[in-house]
C-alpha cells in the first residue's frame, strides 16, 4: 500500500509539473500574441490622441481669431457709420 502511495505521489508531482510547463508555455505564447496585437493598436491610439489634441488646439486658435475678426469688424462698422454721418452732415451744410 505504501509503495502504491509513493508511486501515485510521484505521478501527481510529475503530472503537476507537466501541467505547469504546458500552462506556462501557453501563458508565454498568449502574452507574446497580445504584445503583437495590442502594441500596434496602442501606438495607433496614441497617435490618434495626439492628433485630436492638435485639432482641439487648432480649433481653439481659430475661434480666437474669429472673435478677434468680429471685434475688428464691429470697430470698422462703427467707424464707417461715423464717417458716413460726417459726410451726410457736410454735404447737407453745403447743399
């Protein structure tokens, strides 16, 4: 009986070692496969993120330029109206 127990114990250890080797190899393979798949995806996502940040900055700058042009246009409009009034007043005095 003791002899059978030793043999079974040895078999269990050998079986466990074999399973550990198989699972370890499978884990390494899966890690390598995930590296091959996820690394390019991660690099692409980082590139898209940088592009989006750049576009957001460009959009902000375009909004600032538009606001500046709107302010300048309002100033020019006011100046033109004032000049038009002065011309009307000047022409009405002469005529």
